[in-house]
C-alpha cells in the first residue's frame, strides 16, 4: 500500500528535471559557435580541450549524451518497439521536412539562377539527401543561393544522420527480453568503445564506381563520425543504468572518468574520456532540478531545442551577415538568438508538438518490470507508465 501511495509522487519527481533547458542551451551554443566563424571571429572555446573541438562541437556531444540517456530510460521503463520507433520518427522527421521545405522556398527568393536551373538535381539532392541520408549523397547547398565560403543553406543537418544511426543500432536492444536489456546496452557500449579505439584508417572504404555500389558499401555514411558519436551515446546509456534513481552516483561516475583521464593520458581512450565527461556533465545537469524553474519553460514555452538547431544556421546567414557590419557582433548575436527562438517557437507550436501528440495513438503493450531489486529503477509494473511515456517531453 505504501508503494502504491508513493508511485504518483515518484512519477512527478521524474519530471522535475532540466533536460529541456539544457537542450535549448546546447542548441543556442551551436548557433553562437557557427556565427563566430561566419563573422570571421574565433570560436570562444576553440582549442580549449583539443584541437578539433569548439563550443558547437561540445554542444553536439551533449545532444548525443542526452539522447542516449533518455532513450535508455524510456526503454528500460517499458517502451516497446512500436512506441520507440514512432517516437523517434515523429521527433525527427516532421520538423526536418518542414525545415527543408522552408529552406527550398527561401532559396527560390534568393537564388541568382533561373527557376529551371534552381529546381535541378542539386535541389532534389538537398531534400532527399537529408531525408534519406544513408542512401543519398548529402547536399548542403542550393543552386545560386549564397556565396562561398558560407554558401551551405543549412550546415548542421549532417549530424542528424548519425543520430538516426544510433537509434537504429538501439533497435537491437528489443531482440532480448526486458530483463536483459541492461546487459544489451552494456554490450553496445563496449562495442562502441572498441570501435572508437580502433585506428580510424580501419574504417576507410575505397570509393565505388556506381551509385548502387556506394549505397551497398555504405559509402555515404562516415564511420569515423559515427564511432565518435555512438561511443558518447552508449556511454550515456550505461550512465543511466548506473545512476538509476540515485543522483549521488554521479559523483562516482565523474570520479571514474577522472581516473580514466589520468591513467590513459595521451591515448585515444583519454580523448574519449574527455568528450564523455563533457557530455555527461550536460546530462547530469539535465537530470537535476537545477534549471527546472518550477516547470515554467516546459509549460509556457515548449521544447525549442530541435527547431533552434534546424533554423539557427540559415537565419544566421540571412540576417546575421548583413546586420553584423551595421550594428556590431554582440548586438547581431542577440538579434539572431531572438529571431531563431521566435521561429523555433512557431515550429514547435505548429509542427513538432502536434506531431508528437500522435504518439498517443500508438498502441503499446503494458510495461514490464523495469529492473531487479536494488537497481535504482522500478521493480514492478506501473500501469501509469505507458501514458507517462506518451506525453513526457524527456523521451522525445
């Protein structure tokens, strides 16, 4: 009886987190990083912790860490294959499709070539290459729109391919019973780390001569990038298993990461440990109520992170580059953030939120007991879990 009385309170506490705010902060960080480069300035964190990373790169690491952590929570608490698949597709594709359509329409107004030249194979490639990124050559530019070096209509879209790849690999977890899924995530984590540690030359694929051969050989998929993000994704998944509902365990995780950093200094493992520490720091803050603000952001505004990520780059090109010489860098930056957030809010209200509501129509089986005793997760089936996962912003 006490357990049943405590269950509603436990469900409410799960929602007292900062994931939405951390995601939005990371998306704005990507915008800030990109506009620094567009304006001819150096990224504020360029070279801070490695020669190949900057503020935007760190923000993307946090995105992958959050995805791995939250998707693991969803699956371990009973989300079935139908709900998982529908949730991932509804989260990624409605906003992406509308964004691509907006970019193409905007290109019609900006292009320096005729409409016959504009609606060419390159424009088709821009659309289908981002919708079906595993089977179509990626294209970031539209004919006659913008000029080098900033002539990509939407630069950040390339990372979506690797997010989708992590989702696809996670499908393998559903091949094992619910009680074994922690072990499945751990196995995927070990595999991802081993792939990371293998020399990058091991994944170089010689070019094929035909499009069909390139698709079959997965040539349009950069394994070097995937191993980079998949390791973060599945390490965050294991962190979710380790932390459970005991936040104090984060101290142990960061102590462990510090030990790995010290003992593996100068090796590829140390680089992975640094990147994982950055990602898990974002996850740790997100899982806490530190930036919850009594639910104001979630209730009154919504989750603007994905659309901020989608529209930040084209808005920076359209508005930022013309404004920068007139009003200076930081006034331009603040203006860009404001415009992007307004566009993101419109996208959330008209596209993403209505699409996510469709998850409620997905038939789901009753959740299975999520964990053994002492694991930090629920030890009995909770009838309210299905509805919670269908409406919770955390598992988007």
